């Protein structure tokens, strides 16, 4: 994986794709936010600042208020990689989010997505 390019990408540049993927399958922006906030500990206000500042993925995850301790329960394949086997911790966090958005788009219940 070419990690450094992904790390430097603006989260705000990818965020609309997360929303579009969810909405295309009948899910909502609010559900995407619920996933992001659950995973990272951000709230509406701090997340809006991330978008306004065009924060990159590296800073988005490294400065997250609190990564959810249940994130390690996220398993499966995304982009050809098993998320639980990704050794680069930052890339693993990015793929956790990708996996959860994918599960949302596939119609999984929020309880299952949020590992409750």
C-alpha cells in the first residue's frame, strides 16, 4: 500500500464519498457521523473543525480525542486486506473506518456496525 499519499489526503476530500456511498444505499449522513464519532471520539463541533481545516488523514486519526477500544473488534476484508492483520496502525485505523462505512452501505444494523 502507498501509505504516505493516503495519510496526506484531506479528510474533507474523502468525506463526501463516505456520505454518497451511504446515501446511495438508503443510509444517512447522521449514521456516517455516528460511525465516525464512535470510532474517533470526535463530536459535531470538533469534526466540523476537521472539515473546515481540511485536516489530513494522519492528523485526523493521530489527534482523535479517543479511539474506541472496541475498534479491534472490526474484522474482515477491505481493499483486499484483512483489517485485523494490517500492521501499520494508522493504516489500520483508516481501514477500520472504510470497513464500517462499507458495512453501513451493505445494510448492516448500527448495533452490529458499532460492535455492540
